[in-house]
C-alpha cells in the first residue's frame, strides 16, 4: 500500500507498476477471503448444539471474527489505508487465540 501511494504521485509515469501493485494487493486480500470462507467457514468451524453454552459462545465468537476479517479484507481491497491492514492483523490474532483455545486445555 505504501508503494501504491508512492507510485500514485506520478500515475502516468508509473502506470504499469502501479497496476501490478494494486493487483498484488487485491490478490492477497482475495486469498485471505478464500481461506476464511472455503477453509474455516465451510470446513473447520462446525455448528454446535445450542444447549452447550460454552461451545455456543465460542462458535458465535469465531463466526463473528471471521465476518469481521472478511470485511477488513474487503476494505484492504478498496483503499490503501493501512488502518485496515492493522485491523485485519489484530482480528487474525484474536481469531487464532479463539480457534486454538481448546488445544491449550
């Protein structure tokens, strides 16, 4: 994103490289979206019975974090605001902690 901002100062002279950086940024964001959707939401996060409150809370937390990560990834595609990258990193860390919580027990 920093390179995109730098190259954008002279878009005419840097058009080709600017397009490559933008495409690279969007490809990475799309890969994150695909991993969250195809791997975690479709395969790894299984629905739980509502009678088990602890598992239910963990399930809702993981779904909420996945949704927030998808939104943050979408925003990284739409802008060059580094705040969205930091938010995505923070959400990934929080998700990792939640997802692997049972393995520590």
